[in-house]
């Protein structure tokens, strides 16, 4: 499939002209895993560019003072995804295991206007290229009809970036790799509602990990029409 779009914010849009400024190309392939299993593989590529005012990027200078930069150039995001499931929910409530994961890689190539609000040095423009990546993987096991337990791991990588000589002393290289581990247990109250307990160990902030606990009530509205209310094939 192909999608065309236009956005106002990051990943940015080419605002100085009309028309679509972002395109996504994706493909999926699905198959069976024995009699009770199924899987789907996917790949996608997003391509866009930012011109005009550009995309704002908040950063810190070598002294730790926050500065605002603007990026102008081309952006590419490539992704791979995987989902599989074993078992099926039936009248006997057979166990169901679901595995899911995604990997993304971004590339920014263009020009960076450093410190556009003149907090430190004032605007300094140079070439800029950055590559970053991120991924997550999760497993959810419905071990008895109404109960599920799940484990998820997320991670981002700052990757690498290069700038022109004008900004070589201003842009601080990043080496932080934030990650998060999540454990959840939920109970299905009814067909369309469940209560969930979740514990996170979040290391998104450098040197300041968080332990988070959530209690959620999830409800879904709507559903399929009963057989008596569905239109016949002749209609």
C-alpha cells in the first residue's frame, strides 16, 4: 500500500508549497503456523522533507543551557514489524500466546540552524546528518480465559550524528540509550471491558530512572451487528 499525507509538525512538512509532503510505502505478508497459529510480517518506509520554517529541535549547549534549533532537509523512517499468535479463544478458553515487535531506523540529512533564539551564540547554520533507531518486543499470554500476563521491553538508541565545522563545537554528541521494561496483569470483566495492573521500570531520563505503577480500566464501545440486523447478500 501507499499513503500520502501532510503534517504541520515533526517529522515536518514542506510548508512553502501546496500538495502532499509525506509518503509512506508499506507491505504485509501473513501466513499460518500449524493449525492454531498465525503470523504477519511487515515493512514500511516514510519519506518527507521539511523546508520553510523547518522543524524545531530542542537541545542543550555544552554548558547544559537549553537551546532551540531548526532542521531543514530530508527525513526517512524505515520500519520492520512482526506479530504472531498461537491458540484461539473458543468456548473452552484455550491458552493464547501473542508475540509482537517492531524496529525503526531514522535518518535526517540536511542543514541545522543552531540556537535560533540566541540563548547562547545566535543562529549558526551548518550541514547535519543523524541516524537513530528504536525497537520494542512484547509477549502476552492468556493463561486462563479471563486472565492475561504480559512483558514488554522498549529501547531507543541515540545513534550517531555529524555536523559541519560551524557547529562542531556546539552540538553535543548523545550516547544515552533510554529503555523501559513493563510487566502487566489484566482481568477481563466482560467481553468489552477489563481492568489492568501495570508496573514499569522507566530509564528515559539520564541518571533518573522511574518506577511507575498504573491501574487502568479499559472499555470498548460498539461491535458487530447481530445476525438478524445484518443486511442480506442480495441487498
